[in-house]
C-alpha cells in the first residue's frame, strides 16, 4: 500500500528541525540543504510553525503534470517519483506545487522531493508528523 507523510499535530511543532536534519542525513550530508521537509515560522514562537513536505497529491500530481520530459511520474494512486537522469532542471515542478513542497538542489540544479521514507517522522520528538498508509480505490470505505 502506498504511503505518505501526514502532518498530524502541527500545533505541537516547536521548530526544532530534527525532521529536516535527519532527512538531509539520508544523503550523507549535514545541514538542511538536501532536506525534503522544511519547518517555517508562522510568525514567531507565539504563532507556531508550519511543516512543509510533499503530501502525496492524487494523480495526476501538479508537479508531474508540468514536467516536459516525464522525469516526475505519479506513483500508483498518490505522490510522485523523480528520475533525476531525465530531469533537465527547468524548475516547472517547483512552480506547480500548490504547497511549495518541491525544493531545489542548487548544487545539482534538480528538484528534491520527498520519497516517503518516513525517517523524518522517526526523529520528531512531538509526533507532529507520521508516515501513513494511503487507502486507494477499493480500500476506501
């Protein structure tokens, strides 16, 4: 069954960015540069934080729909996969994402998009996010 990241308790986010740091570590790098999940301030500590991550849009995903070389493919049901070898670096996918969850890797001039591995959720100390199974087609009641 396909999976996606879900923001469960956004009001519990304290902006620690452990999710982002651990996402970037998947690539063997420190910092936030390659992270596919970002935490933004919603207006200071009093207003909280916003977690920006791919929410696995239903087919056809807006980012995949605008890709001129089919480097982004819709996964069965929800979300996308990226073939970086096909990508020409046009950036249309970044512009097309309605929630700003397609990030740009300046070093490689390619998009970075969540692969729904769930490592970020494992390191969230407040259970703000979780990897959930997506019910599709006949599984939806």
